[in-house]
C-alpha cells in the first residue's frame, strides 16, 4: 500500500532536534516546499530557511505512523513563535504542513494537542494557522479553532 493511501490511527508527533534537522535536511526541505507550493519565495530563501531551522527560530515537527513494525514518516509541520510588536502578545504560527497520508481524527487532535502544549510552555497566548485548504480549516474548527482576521493579499 502506498503511503498516500494509508489511513493512520496511531501517530507519534514530536519536535525534531537540531541535529536531526541537519541529518534529514533534504527530506525536510522537500516537505516544506510541498507545503508552500503555489507561494512565491524570495531569492536566498533556502539559505535563510535552513539557518532559521537550524538555529531553532523555526521548529520542525514530525508525524510518524507507529502502528507498523517500523515507524513511517507521514508528515511534517513547521512552526515559529512570534511576538506582536504593538500588543506584545506571543503566538505560535503554524505555517507549513505537509502530510503524505491521511490520519484518523484522533491523530490530528493529538498533533494539535502537542503543538498547543508546546505553545503554552513557551508563553504563547494563542496559535495561528493560515490555510487556503478547506479541509484543513474544517479540521482545525473541529478541534476548537475559530476563524480570525481574513488576510488579504495583493501580489506586486
């Protein structure tokens, strides 16, 4: 069975250590590019991205299917802790999501719980995700998220 055809029930979700980020950089970069497909990137983004990930400014999380003999990487999530310069409030920004298989609802809920716990432990008052994918929006709403400000974009 191909990974994309799997329905995963048992999942382990954890932040990758900086050494693991270096070791698996090519896979991480591919997952990030998949999650950002359709978005323009400025010149030098790969270098800035790798520096930000390796320095810990951007966190990389892995989702592993654990219901098999050998855990299988089924997805990655990229986050960043941000502070609003005007309000001084902190939030966890979820800006990259790359899944190679479908998870059961409890798998998604577990991943969001781990992210929320991390955000709380790091002084964040909220979490923010931006998506144009209706399925992701429904998933977040079913886990207690509400729609916030609507970002408007004009490419120039």
